[in-house]
C-alpha cells in the first residue's frame, strides 16, 4: 500500500525525550478520512506509553489521542464527512466490528480494538501513530463530529479525559442527588467534576493538594476532601454512591472504599496493575460495595458526550503549548502541575 510521509513528534526509547521525526501514513482507502490535525490534548497515558510504564510500548512511539482537526480528504465510500468538516479522533481507530462488544457500541472492549497509538494498523502491518503529528488517516466509523459552538482547542480533551469519566458516570446512572467523589484533580478529574455537576450530582473532590480547592469549587465541586487529613476522610465514611479514582500510580484504595455507601462503587480509571496494599474485602462484604474498572468509551457514547458538551457549553480548562514544550509538560504532569489539561497547538510542528 502507498504511504505518505508526515512530520510528527515522538520517541525512539522509554528513556529518551520526544523529538521531531517522520512517520508514514497510509493513503486513504475507500472508508477513510484524512484529517489535518490542529490541536492535540496531552493525556497522562501519553506519558505512560512514551516511557513504557505498562511494559507493552512499541517504538517509535508517537502519542496523542485527543485529536481535533479538519477533513482534507475522503475515500469513495465515505458518507458521514466531507472536505472542510471539523472533526475529532479519540483513543480508538479500529475494532473487529462484529464481536459481542462491537455490536453494542462497546468497541473499547473488543479483543481486537486498535488504539490510536501503539495499536496495530492492519493496512500497514505496523504500529499506529497518534496525534502529535501533522495529519492522520482514520476509518470514518472512528471519526467524530464536533459541536460548532465550542472552542476547537478546548474540546480536544473531551476525546479522552471527558469520555473516560463520562462512561462510568452514565453506566452507574449518575443523576440528580447522586453523591459522586472524584479522586485526583488533573485532566480526567477536572472533566469528571464538570460532567458529574452537569448531570445534577453532588460532587466532592478528594485530593492531596489543598491549593486546588478553589479551582475545584469553580469547576463545579460542592466540597473538597484532603485525602491526607484523617478527620476529613472520617467525615465522609459511608457517604458516596460512586467514586471515580483517576490516580495514575499505585496507591492505597482501601481508605476510599471506606467512604462508599452501601451498594456504592469505586471505579478505577487511572492506575493499571496489581494493587498494593491489597484490597480488603471486609468493608466490601459488610456493605455490598463494589470495586470496578472502566476503559474510555465507545464511539457512539463519545459522540453522545460531544453533543452533550455542545448543548451544555462544556469544554476543558486548557493550557496551550507548542509541540517543542512537550518534554517539559510531561515533567509538570509528573508533579501534578497541570491546570487542567495541556493542549498542543499543532501548527507549531510546521515550524
Ligand atoms: P493527570 O492530569 O496527571 O492527573 C492525575 C491526578 O492524580 C493529579 O493531578 C493528582 O491530583 C493525582 N495524583 C497524581 N499522582 C498521585 C499519587 N501518586 N497519589 C495520589 N494522587 C496522585 O493525569 P490524567 O491525564 O488525568 O490521567 C490519570 C490516569 O488515568 C493516568 O494513569 C492515565 O493513564 C489514566 N487514563 C485511563 C483511561 C482509561 O480509559 N481508564 C483513559 C485516560 C487516562 P491531586 O493533586 O488532586 O491529588
Ligand atoms: Zn488518554
Ligand atoms: Zn469487536
């Protein structure tokens, strides 16, 4: 298959900085849309993958799965999009389309789902490359329509930070009067607060960072609990219906389980791996509590969220950076110094 060389930013090794490199994109097939990338959000997963934190990265890695841009080419069978449309791509670029999960719009749980980066491009028989690049070619099924009324840069984080928190909020039927807690105020956490608030829930942020209190309240939280303060944690024992835990690294989740009400659920979306210290089943059994996990969201659900954001005027709080600032942005992310999502102005790659 013919390919086209495209400028990108990525890394050749787990311990190397990201720098300029060239990648190959496939030529558009009949079902493909070619997108000129204008903005790309920076997810903590980009950092995990660039540095091989999960142990399955394939190099070179070009991260980026919060992609916003304009259609510049369409294949012969494409019916949903035309040249000039404002569109987006999130964390998924392909799946089998026929398994039990795909049939019910849960492509993210398809055994053959293809991630936007580090997945397997069946056309080129090599790894996929993400949005820290000039352009991308994606099957139209995995391309999303953007609401026209929202800032194009500030909507980018909805494609991962937004959908990853929206999906559990919807699955666990959060609505008016649901008591929701969000653990960690970063990219995912700040979208979780906004979305849970927009669904009518009572929202609490549980954070290690007292200096983020006012921001959390401005984002829509009703209360902030500092996780290192025992008396504050004791005050919310048995309280929450749903907790969304966005902490990226290993941590003790037992104190959070204690804050769940009877029938309450703690959903892990951040840390991937075995827990340490171990999970104590006692409070779970004594209170019919659940510890669960959740992965991004399907394409239909992501479109539902984009439309919801359009109707409610919801976008992300962003700090715009140039692609040349990405390594420094990763270091700030490791210090939890993100307010509250970096978004790359991809025009900087052309310089
Ligand atoms: P982020 O912007 O860096 O935010 C993470 C927040 O967690 C920090 O701001 C901090 O908040 C808190 N935190 C960080 N390190 C901590 C530690 N060691 N102990 C306790 N709290 C800590 O990251 P993000 O982009 O929101 O991503 C969060 C995690 O979700 C990452 O691991 C990412 O890979 C994962 N993720 C999962 C999915 C999925 O589908 N499940 C999708 C996207 C991302 P405070 O300062 O408030 O404590
Ligand atoms: Zn992400
Ligand atoms: Zn499938």
